[in-house]
């Protein structure tokens, strides 16, 4: 027979509900939620400490009551999450913590910690702290990956290769230039995620359930002690989690960049291209084909990026009924999964890129017999003859057609062939000598003669390397400053706690 309520610990739900939770509700709602919240135990403790300190400083709690609560919370802070006792019947993690405190200091004292707050603003504060910290980890990982890309780009800053559009050779390219284009996208991804970070790092504590409270809470103080960037002002917004969709969108951009890089490297590592090769440590083999070396690491990134395409749509679909204020709308477990996936794929791809084998000789050889300098020949003819680019485009296009049909390699082109093409298209000959014609079709000359900002010329590649390194240094400085600021907030919180405990 169950004990009377007076003889056992009362559950929060018993005062209002006539029956305990169904087994299925516990299994599919309570247990998954508790598992997720248990990972945020450190942040739960921070919020409890800061809120209790603020209540004491505002005179809402007596110093003696606050001292007892804070001592119990410090004891709890030293406990490993795995060792913390969980009883799903007690409800969410906030109530689990309360039950722990009640067992140590009694409900008459422990129950005062919840003064002036709701599970709503307490929970969203915890989640914002946890997600803020994990976003910082992703930013750290992103910085490391950008560093690996930049160093690989520097090593291959003169590696000439074919550049492609529509999967057809278009113009000579440089592998280092390609890697710097990815690094530039990642720099934008970093900036986008820091902007998201600022919107996540707002303090909802004190918004309470919906409309604020009559207790004289100092929301600026908890903002300071928890390292939030600012107070989330409108109390209605304290219960909403659209910031999670914002974060997921930023993470999706990162995954899109990783997918593009992985797809290119995957293609270029095929036997037909042979431009790059993943280190053996990031490859697998076949159970039937002895010769195969499968780029499993790159395929893993591409697979993870496929799922990321739906992250934002799923988040917005989850929030579709936010206007009702439903409990389910205020949390987005998908964000934790997205953070974990992005962080993991950044780590994996950093290793792949750092150890990537680049076959520069194979890249250069792919330009032998290539027509990818044809656009340069057209430019040279324009400068030499005064014909319009459209006219020279016709001439060079006909030249290529003639040579392909007659199996003439670009290196064997003569002025006579060029003039034959010119007569067939524009009805005149072109005054150009053989050395000029040869240089116009030389990939090495092509790369050296690019003059525009951002081009593949050696001077521009070197300049962009310097820009990328400077941007990376700025990102590292921002990260270091933000982590230092959070450390200072943690130090202030500890000082405030021990000031009360030592009274």
C-alpha cells in the first residue's frame, strides 16, 4: 500500500493531478528529457547559484537561508553527472535538484531557492548557457579547421590544375587558390555563428513564466554572474526559443561548406582524376575488391551534411505553434544534435585536410592537351588586333572545333590554323606571331598574367593567404577574449557565493 502523502516526499504533480504519470509518458517524455538535461548539470548549477546569490543580495532571502542553500549547491557542483540520482517520477531536472536539496537541507529552506522564478525562465537560461558554451566549442573547432586549410593552401600556392565549370575544364586554376576560397567561406560562417552566439547569449532569468514578477529581482546581476551578454528584455520572449532556429541555420551553413569541400575532394581522389588522396588513416577498404582504398572520412562528412539540409526546416516546423506558448515549443533537442554533428565533422575534416596527399604532378599533367586557355587566346587577339571579344570568341571557338575534328593538340597549333578559323568566321586574317600564340595557350603564362584582385596570380594568392591568416588571428583573438570574459564571470560568481557562505 502506498504511504500517505504526509509520510513521504510530495511530488509537484500531486497537488493538481489525481493520477501519476503513465508509463508511456515517463518513457517517451520524462526519461529522454532528463537524459538531455542531465548533460546540462553544470549549467543548472550555475543558474541556481547565481539566482540564489541575487536573491540574497536583494534581501529576498535572508543571508542565513542563502548560505545553507549555497553550501548544498556547492556540494552538488562537485558531483559527477553520472553519480547524480534520478527518479523520473519526480519530474524535470529542476525538480530532481530540488529533491536533492530537500534531502540535505529540508523543503522549508531548499524550497525558497525557487522564489521569483519559473521552470520556464530557469530552463531557458540553462539551455542558453549550455548552447552558448557548445557554440563556443564549435567556433574553436572551426578556427582550427580554417588554420589547417590555410596551411595546406600555403603549401600548394603554386600548384596549377584545371578549373572546372559544368564539370568541364574552363581555365587553369591553382589548388591553393581553391582552398583559400573554402577558407573565405568558413570565415563568413565564423562571423555568422558569432552573430548567432550574441543572440543566444541573452539572459531570460527573471522573465519568470510570462509577465515578470513582483519580486524585486536584479536581472543585470544574474546577467553579470552568468556571463550573459545582455538581459533578454521582453518577458514574453523568455519562454521562446527561436534563437535555436537561428543557431541551427548558422550550423547548416557550415555543414554546406564542409559538404562542398568534401564533394570536391571525393571527386578529385577518384582514379580518373587522381589529384588528391586521403591519408590511409581516413580510408577504408573493400571486402571484395583488393585494389580499393575508399575515402570513408570524406563520405562520412557528406552523409552528415545531407541530414543538415533539413535542420532549419525541422526547427521552424517545430515552432509553428509558438504563439500558443506550448511547452513543447520551448525546447529544440535537434540543436544539441546539430552542434554535436557540426563539431564532429569539423574535427574529422581537419584531420583529413591536414594529412591530405596532393599530387601536383597529376594536376599539372591534366592540363596537357587542354583547351582551358582558350579564353586567354581570345583576350590576346583582342589586344593585338582590335577585334571585339565576341568576334575573337567566334574565331577561337572555330579553331578549337577544327583542332578537335582533325586531332590537333593545342601545343601543335599554328598561325595558319588560326587564320583558317578567322577566315571561316570573321572573314579576315589575324596578325599574330607564333611565340605570342604559344604564350597565349600556356597555362603557366595564364596564371602569371592574371592581374585582377582575387585572381590566381602568385601575388594575389600570397596576398589572400595573408588576409586569411589575419582573419584567422582576429577570430582566435575574439575567442580568447570571450572565453576570458566568461572566466571572469565565473570568478565573480564564485566570489559572490563565498562572500555569503563565509558570512
